[in-house]
C-alpha cells in the first residue's frame, strides 16, 4: 500500500511541475541586432570533451576490472 501511495504522489508531483519559459532571443532586443544564438551562448564543445574523457576513464576502469578476473 505504501508503494502505491508513493507512486501516485510522485506521479502527481511530476505532472504538476512546470518548466521556466525560454528566454527571449538576443535578450529580447531586435532579432537582427545581436549575435547571440537562440538559447544563449552556452559552450558545448568543452562539455563534449569532458564527457568523452569521463567515458574513456569509465571504459578503462571496466577493462581493468575485467582483466583482474
């Protein structure tokens, strides 16, 4: 019974949460007046490098553990 109540509570909470509205392109100014892309200027390239490095480290750990056995 406790699991059902918890599941229903989580479902209700998940359905009632609202996301923030997206920001206006170029800070709400004239669309042709700025050089920022829609969604901001978040650096994606360095994040990909970090994810690749973490994936390589995780793969190396798994290979090392497999060779130990």
